[in-house]
């Protein structure tokens, strides 16, 4: 049995005899990201302008973030479920605590035919072996998956199918507290789900493994981010201001 404090930190057991004593520690803190890692264009995945002035409310054509300002900004548009874009280097080591977030707008309320998982942001740990992935299932329920081995993963999932409008997802793997957490914000409503991990030994990703955007997903991705450590809710918000309207890549 675990106990939690108000912030969601999990106890570490320090003694266990007739009685047990516990102590709380916060997760590994993260610094705000400092730059954007380039994501080369691929066929079926291109950076396109989205309107931030008089854009249709809620539409994938309009602005997902009311604080963007007037004009246009770049979002990655994926029109083919077999396509994706990727960086040349890694953003995080998935064996350690990390945070991931982004704005997403699927073109359909369910996955493309024959697709069971729609990858949004994936840090690879090896060839055809993901280390961690922010994903949607076949019914657009968002989840964070982290891999223990190349065939075994742990996940936290938000229930409730998402529609065809912009929503913001943020998720963390907190190695210190053995937690996976995911938060969804859509139409002014925010919900968070948390689950415990069974082990702290997760697959590591080296500096040469890419971050992939897309894979089974059709829609738009805006302001994708992966950073080492556990960001607070305020840091997730502040990181949005670092991403410039002309940036085309992954913030890290």
C-alpha cells in the first residue's frame, strides 16, 4: 500500500518491521526547455500555417491557443497514417524522469481504419523500439506509454473519446515517485489521471535515437515538447511561450 501527499508524491518506505515509517520526496525537477530541435519534412507530414486571427473556434484550421496572438503559426499536418516526421537526435532519456506535451487536433473522432494506436510524440530507444510515447488509442483516448522491454510497456490512460478539435495534452514519467501522469485540457476543462509503475527500470534512449511525430495519426500537431525531468503545471504553461510562431520542431 502506498500513501500520497497533496501534490501526488508517493511515499518511499524507509523501514519495515512491526511498524513502517515513510518519507516523501518530490519528483526530479526540470528546467524549462531552451530550444527547438529541427524536424525535417516528410511526404505526408508538412509544416503548415494555422490561422491565429479570426480562426474558426475549435477548428483545426484555427488557433488552439488564444495567447498566440494575431497572424499565423506553424503546425505539423499529417495527412497519411503511414507517415511521420522525426528529429535527428533524441530529446530525453526515457530511463529517467521526463515530461512531454503538445496541442493535437485529429481529423476524425476515431483512429484510421486498421489502426489501434495513434502515435503523437515518440522518443525512440532503438530501431523499431520506442522508449516512451504519447498516443491515442483506437477511440482517441489519450495515453502515455513507457517501455520496460521492447515488448513490455506500462501506461496511464485518460478515458473519454476526444472530438475533432484542438486539445492540450501534458504527461510525465516521475521515476522518483514511480508514477505516470497525464493531463488533458479541452474547452476550458482539465482532467488528470495517475498510475503507479511496477519498476523504475525503463528502456533508455541514446543521443542518436530520434523523436517521431505521428505514426497512425491523421491530423495536426502544434508545439510538441519533450524535456528531461518533471515539469510543474505552471512550467508546462510557461514553456508554451518559448515556442515561437515560426518554429518547426520539438521543443526540448
